[in-house]
């Protein structure tokens, strides 16, 4: 890839040529093209929360924005009060003790930390264990580090949990980092305490750092609160957990996240961020602290709303004969495509024949083939309408 500007030839660094293709940019472009034609498109393909940030959090930002202290550079690693708020939330929700001075790193959204940890820990030739299907941005950090990925298949037969016994001894020996994500994007699966205990044991045995992506940690269904990896004995010895306010408090645009856990890893993340950033605007940090320490009724109401949407969606799916397992958490549903279609050809059919956007499973990895992901990110009425439109295609 070269770019000619006048007489000067621009040659990008090699790392720019190995970055993975942004699969979902193509999805968005297709959907936008249909919308531009005046089509009434129901977009269930993206993971962007549709509800506003709770008013008390917005009000705190408005108030804090007038504080002259926050008009200056913030401390490089963030304000202590926000780290203390993170520790308080983890103690109340998960009974996990967190040292706010050494075990919390403030992030520009969870995605940033998920990319940074690969750069902190991986050298060229190292191996990173990555779930398949999984969140594609894990791949980006590995590519930037010049490391290799070894994919861990997540199958319905194994409840969308990786099978550590299936990882070859050679790969286990070379692996330095492993990503996992429950409640899971894209499958909606949840993990139990036994799996996390097995994960800690495996990580200790092979010297692997665990990166637990807990972005959907607040969203569990059927009276089951998702558990944190850090609740597992020994978890802080082997890894960190990434948490974000994007989903829990509808703060996706605010870009507030945290890495929590192992103090050595937290120190490395803070160090690399010293070279990239000067932390978040102080007013946002104050509002984020209020979100974490203030009333949590908004979180309970949000989870109840997603569960009600899930139930409405699956009632509609039953009516058209589209059979799938209900997700135990997150705001995603993982649905099999009809026989004779790939995940991408089926997604195209739904877009062009039913004006419904879904995400092809293959965009999350090769083991995502045969499925599509639907987001519960519009009203129950629109979800039902989307499934009714699909039903008219007589595919099931």
C-alpha cells in the first residue's frame, strides 16, 4: 500500500499492512446505502446501545464541566476518586477486593485496553489464544504487536466455552496471552465458576495471562447475575478484567473503561498509556464515578428492558419457526442460518429482501459461519416487525 502525494511517495509502516480488515465497516456501508434509497431499514446488526445515559449522570457532567480544575491536564493515570469508585463497585457487586492505587487502570473505553494489552505483553512470534467466534478487535492488538493468533473454537455443543484440552501442547507452550469474554459477544453465552477455575488452573500451568472482557457484565437474564472472572481464587495472579461503562450505563460515546486486577499488568497498561494519552477529561471522570457509586436502579431497569426485548424477539421467532437458544446475557442473540445459505449471503438476503440488518457470523471468526448475530437494540415493536418481515420470506 503506497500513496503518492505530489512528488513524494508515502510508504506506510509494515504494521499498517497487517491490520485486519474491518469487516463491519462493509456491513454499515451496505445498510447506509439502503437507507439512502429511502428504505425503512431495521438495523439489528450493530452493538450500539439505543437508550440515553441516565439523567443524573448527564447532570453531573454538566456540573463538573464548569469546574476550572478539570480544564487543566488531568493526572496521567486518572483521578484517584474514579479508581476508588471502581473498587467500591466491584466490592458491592462481586465481593472482590481491589486496591484502587495499584489494581485499576483507567481506559479510553474498554476497546483501547483490549488492544493495548497485546502490545504490553506480546513479542513477534508469541501466540495469543483468541475465541472463535469472538470480538474482532482482539485481533487488532495482536496484529500491532506482530504476534500470532491461535483460535479457540466456541461451539454450541460445549456451551460456547473453549475446550482447553483441545489446545495442542506446542501452542500452549508458546501462548502468552488469552482473551475470553462472558457474557459473550456474539453468542450471548455465559460462563460459570467451574469454567473460570479451570481457566486459572490452565493459565498458571502454561504461564498465560488471561484478559477477561467483561463488557456485558451487568446484563444477565433469568435472575442470573453474570459472575466476574476476578471472583475466582487466583484470578488476580494470572490476569486482568476489562470493564466498560458503555453498556451498563449507556455511556458508549463517553469512552470510559477500566482494566482491573493484576498489579503488574495494570502498571504496564498505565505505562503504555503515559506515551499515548493524558487521561480522560476530569468532568467525565467525575460523572463516571457517580455512575459507579450512585443509585444502581437504572442498571436493573436496563437489564429488565433487554430481557423483555429478548423474550419478545423469541416469541416472534417461534411464530415463524426460527429455532435458536435464548442468550443468558449480553444484548445479542445468536441465530442459525437456514440451509443453503452462508452467514453473509443470508445477511444480504435479509437486507435486500426484508430491510433488516443482521451481522454475519463469519465476521467474528470462521466458527461463526452458519450463524447471524441480532442485537436487542431497538424497541420490542421494531424487533417483532423485523421478524415478521423475515417470516414473509418463508425460509423456516
